[in-house]
């Protein structure tokens, strides 16, 4: 019998309970630190944002960040929280200086919720304010005051120190990773030229802002020198490369808007308008934007984000009296980019050549592209290769960050994953065999090859990542020679035609166990020979050992462990300095004597364990 709906069933949660009960509303997904958008990094970012706001208002040129054994400490040298308000700022909703636009004109932290969320989601949270020779410290646990220390004299310079330990009951088996913290902190320095951030003693600092960001992130040189346009409230750096697609790094008041928003849409529109008018030619939109790499930073009063995690800008207005964001960006680009191209004829000529090359290739594949789209549209109604999920990354659903797609080989593997998956957030795309080696081929192959065309349609990335349907694109193949080969072929495909998918951290390899070691009481799944040896010692005499040769051998019941509870994903990363073209040429190009010699020298024959 259902419970009576009465006054007694209505419950009001206090702020701490609400954050702890619905953490996703405040920090997005939880996670354990395996992904750059996991909650533990959002906690760090929320604390950092307050320190960055101080710097942006002209207070403090240095921030120290330390992460040791799960304890995070951020010390800035700004004005310091007023001593009488330390408790309120850290633990009372709707309390903060961000409501007074005279104090914080263009801040990231809009309403002071972030620091309260960090407090509520930490087992230990300590904030110390240093101000005019005095300091006050307050210790919290899960949002509750543990000790409110008296005001003391202090020789420390002004500023605020925040230290916290994420709650292990909420963030299961979490672990901070340098490879995700370092880019986060570097982005802060790119957007705040002159700011020094020390991370565990290592200094990060930028002199040239967004120019440094692009130079540090581009894996190959642009087709022309970087264009850098800047004013007090807007900065953009851009060039074109030989890759396909569009690549953007966008920011609002220092916040990395990974899902773009109003400012990115406006920039893309402004670029097309300006280029068409400068060359007096009605170029296709895709020809102008294909291969673009751009970084955009805008500062606005009272920005409106589409969620507390602030990954997408929804603002339409610059301020109560100001123009719309769109008009502001369009007017700026139209004026400044047009002036730049008039002054720099070599850059203008190089840009023109790139557009004409894109136009030539587009026309060459226009016929097959139309047929491929029609074919994809027909099968999308009943795409046997795709078992879709309900929630997509491009939606506004609270589970959107969890949206994933497993790319599998063969029906047996896809069958096991399909039966074990979470139908809300996990989709499956089945390959019929080994995909084509796309190395050195033009984009024509994406439309000519039915499997590639259907994969592109499933991901919905033909026109860029803004419509990407899955946050995590996971290659799930067997850990044998054929499985490894399929991984390489798929990575080659994405590197060739959708490198931004990799650069933005969306591509992963599913790690599946090689062995199952068990006795009558316990089962341990092992991913390496070393783990197998440890499991055998742990379980004692004569445990049963099963060697998994393919994903199809793993039952759906077992698979639930590997794609739900204890999923292990290896991110496919791409950074400046990686010899991408050299590696692709060597491994995926023609079978040269050098490669044959390499194979012979590195040949290993695996034997099943006894």
C-alpha cells in the first residue's frame, strides 16, 4: 500500500543535507578522479575560483595549491575574508560579497554556493582568514562547525587559506591525478597573465595569455601565425590547422566553459561574417571554420550559466545596460579581425588558401556525402549497430556527464555489454569486424565507408563537438592481438578526422580483466599478471584460475562489475610534443622494412598460465 501524501510527508532539508543528498546539482557527477570532470576536481575549482576572483579585482599575485594524500590546500594573498564573517561565508547560503557588484564586478563565483558545497561534501574543511595582522580559523565537518577558533594576532600576509578532505562516503576510493590538476591550474594562468600559481612547489605562469594556451595545446603548427586580438573584457587567439573539425577553448570570467555556450556561438557566427565580407565572397560556413583552433575569453557582469558547474554560458545580456553577448562579440570580431587581415596580407592569403582547399575537398565529396547522410538517416530509425541510451551528453539532464558509448567488436561482446549496461547512460555500438585503416585517406572515406558513417552519425559529431551525444566514447575490444589492432584502427580514425574528440578528453579504452581468480568464498578479477599473482597468494592453495580471451566469454552478470561498479578506463591523451604523425606513419602506414624489423625484434609469444 502506498504511503499517504499528507503534511507529515513534506520535508524541508537544510542546506547541508540538500547538498549531500543531491551533490550532482552542485558539482555535476561524483566519480573517483579517473576523469577530468569528476567531482573532486570541481571541489578544487570552486575554492580556486574565489582566489582567482580576488586576483581579478587586483588583490594578490600568487596562489599556492598543495594536494598531498587526499588533502587539498589553497592559499591566496588577496584581501582575506572579513574576520567576523568567516563562519557565514563558508556555511550560510546566500551569504557572500559576490552579490555586491561593486566589490566583485566580474567574478566566477556568482552566489557563494561553491564554497558551501565543498564544505558540505568534505569530512574535514578548514578556512583561515588573514587580515591586517590578525587571523581567524574555523574547522568544519560535513558543513557543521567543529571548532571556531578565537581571533589571534598573525604575522602572515593578508589572504585566505582553505583546506579540505573530500568525503570518502560520497567520493568512493577517490584519487587526485596530476594530469587533470595541472591543465586546470594552467588555464587559470593563461587567463590571468602575470598570476603565479604554485602547485606542490612547481610554478605555473603565463606571459602571453591565450597565445600561450594555444601554443601549449596545439600538436602541430598552424597554417599561419596565431592571430591575437584583445581588449579589457574580451580576448581571442586563433589559427587554422590541417585537421578536420573545429577546436575551441572557451572561458567566461576565468571559468572553462567546456560545453561552449552563447560566446562560442557568437564567435563562430562572427568569424564567418567577417571572412565573407573581407574577401567579398559567400564562402560556405564549413569551409571557413574547418580546421580552426581558437581560444576565447570573455568577462561579463552577472553571467548566467546553465548549471552550477558552469560548463556552458547561457547569458544573453552583458549587464543591465549593456549590449547582448552576441552583439558584443560579433562587433568586436568584425572590427578587430577585419583590421588584422588588412594589416597582415600574408596571413590573409594563407587563410584564403585554407578556405579554398576546404571548398575543393567538400565539392569532391558532396555527392557521396549526400548519399551517406540519406543512408544514415534511414538506418537511424532502426540502427542495428547502435543500442542507444536514454540520456545524452548534449541534453540538460543531470546525468548527462555520465553518458557513455561502448564501441565493441562482434555480436558476442556487444551482447554481454548490452545486457549488463545501464540503459539510461550507456549505449553500445557494434563493429562487424576490423574497421578500415583510414591513415592517409581523405574525409571522403568517412562517408564512403558505411561503418564509419554510422559511427559518425551515432556520435553526432559531423559538424563539431557541440552536438556530441556521449561524454565518454569507450573503445571496448578484446585484450588480444586482433582487439589491439581494432583499437589502433579506431584511434587512427579519430586522430585523422576528429582529433578534438581526443584533445577534449572524450576517448577512452575499456580495461577488461585478463583473469578471474576464485575459491568458494571470494572472487578476484585481475587485469595484469602481477595482480593475478597477488590474488593467488591472497586466496591460498589451488584457487581456480580462468583466463579471459575475449569479452564475449564474460557473462553479463560479471560484466556489471566492469562497466558499473569498478570500471577501469584508460584515457587516450594527445598533447603538444606527441609525435602523432610519425607514430601513425610508422604503425599505420605502408609496411616498410623498418617496421618489419621492429616487429621481429619485439615479437612476444604469450602462453596461458598453468
